């Protein structure tokens, strides 16, 4: 009977130590989980900020592209206007007998 009681006591102590080790590991896991959750929040905020910056950059790029297209259109219009003006200009032909010419 004493042997079985000693065996029971040893088994009980071993299980108690394992329980303490598991409890310590569980506490460490909870701590690590909290750290990982904080890192995840920081990463999510960083990604949101980057997405906002990319959105703003894309909006600016689209605005600039529209301005470039408008300026190209205006440039083409002005070139056509210059061609029209040059076509309207009368070519002066000097008179040979005129002393001022």
C-alpha cells in the first residue's frame, strides 16, 4: 500500500510540475499574442496610411495628366491659329520704280 501511495505521490508531483510549466508557457503565449496583436495594429495603420498616400498620389497624377492633355490640346489649337495667321499675311512685293522701296 505504501508503494502505491508513493507512486501516486510521485505521479501527482510530476503532473503538478507539468501543470506549472504549462501555465507558465500559457502566460508567455498570451504575452506574445498581445505583442503580435499590437504589431498587427501598427502594421494595419501603416498600410492604411500608405494606401491613403497612394490614393492621393494617384489623384494628383490623374489631375496632372488632365492638365497635360489640356495643354497639348491648347498647343495644337495655337499651332493651327499660327498657321492661319501666316496664311493671311500678305507678302509684300516691293515696287522697282519706287524710290522708297
